[in-house]
C-alpha cells in the first residue's frame, strides 16, 4: 500500500508556482492577486480560507481577504462581487461556501466574472469543463487529477466509481476522469444516495473517489484488492481527546480499507491541501490571461 502524500505534493507544486511567479516579476509583470470573500464564522471555512491566504504568500501572490458578517444582505454581497469583477488589480477571486441560508448561492456564483472565477463554479466554466474546452477547473477535482498524475496511477480503461454527485466535486471529477488524456480515459460510474446496490458497484472499482461527506462511509467490504482510494471527505467529528474538540474524518474507514489498497489518500493531508494548490494554479492561469 502506498500512501498518497497530498501535503508534500502540494508543497512541491507551490514551490514550482513560486519560481514561475519570480520569473514573471523579473519580466516586469505584476504578481498574481487572489481575493477571497468570507461570510460569517464557520470553523471549517475560517480554516480553509486562512490556508488559502497562507498559500498565496508561499506562492508569491498578492492576496486580499474580504470579511462580512452572517447578516450581510444578498444585495450587499452581490455588490462586493461586482466590485471585485471590476477591480483591475484582482486576477481572480472566490466566495467561500457555504453561504448563510438567506443568500441564494447560485445567484452569487453566477455574478462572478467567468474570467475571474478561479473556483470554476460559474456555469460558463462548468460547461467548458464538460465539453473539454480550456477554462477554470474546480479545485478539488483538479487536485485529484494532479495526484493521480504525479503518482503515475493508471486510469486509462480503468473503472472509476465516484461516490457523490455534488456540483463542486462528484460531477466535475467524473467529467475529468472521462476525458481523453493522460489522466482520464476511464470508465466512470457515479453513485449517490439513491443508488441501489451501492456496495456492489463500488466493489467493481479500480479507482474509488469518495465525496459524500459521511465519515467512514466506505468500508473494507466495498473495496476490491489493489484498488486506489481517493478520500475527499473532511467532516469535523467531536473528539474530547483533542485540544480543538474535534478531529477530521474522511469518507473512508481508513484503518480497515488501507491494507487492501494499492494507493490511498489520508485525511488530513490528502486531497485538502491539493484543493488549495489547484486554486493557486488557477490564479496563476488567470494572471497570465490578464497579462496577455
Ligand atoms: N468557494 N468554497 C469555495 N471554494 C472551495 O474550493 C471550497 N472548498 C470546500 C468548501 N467550500 C469551498 C474548500 O476550499 C472544501 N475546501 C477545502 C479546502 C481545504 C481543505 C479542506 C477543504 C484542507 O486544507 N484540508 C486539510 C485539513 C484542514 C483542517 O485542519 O481542517 C487536509 O489536510 O485535508
């Protein structure tokens, strides 16, 4: 069993990005600039956004963090989005999800200029992804593909079973695995909460991508010997033995599943750090596009 080290891979990629940024700056271009909007004080969102700001620093990017309280109106948030759309100093920006319930998330996503949508959530970028045109790829799926590439895990002709059908992970990662290319060319099945015989389907997988957000959902009996398992889940589970009062739990029952696998990602330290470094790659791409 090989443990896929997302933390180290992300660190390597951030170094590559930093080197490229210094080259850009030497050529007289300005540094890439990522802005993030954070609404409210959700613990996970706070952590993830702080990691994104830190990653900007590591990559030599400019970063801006715009914070708003939970009671911001939808109109105010849309105005903040519009300001970033029109700010020539900002190459790309994200609105961290989830948003408070009184705000229509989809409306906010669609207000982002697709050319600055480094999350890849705007329907224009989702559409481009689905037909294989260049555009911003959603960060978690792009990070998963990069892990498979860097670990030389064969995907061509393999059966990839994706568990979960979210717009952010399940659907886009299934598209990427399906595309022609060095990572891709897989036979893809998407399972979800209404799937009959889910364990039986997952058992057929050469590659399992678990993105359901249910701790320990994938158990050893669902995993074929020699499978590759990618765990996207990062659920906070109460844990009195930790200083923080919680621990992160993946969608995979790691201890029982790992011994059966050829490759497996840990939680934490697997897909999460790759999500952040894919966002950096998208921002670099946005900066190049605005400099040309
Ligand atoms: N707009 N909203 C927007 N874009 C995104 O790309 C996200 N996502 C998801 C939630 N909402 C979003 C993230 O950033 C999930 N996500 C994310 C990012 C980073 C990590 C996990 C999820 C991450 O770094 N996880 C670490 C552990 C961090 C911790 O200690 O909590 C890991 O090693 O898995």
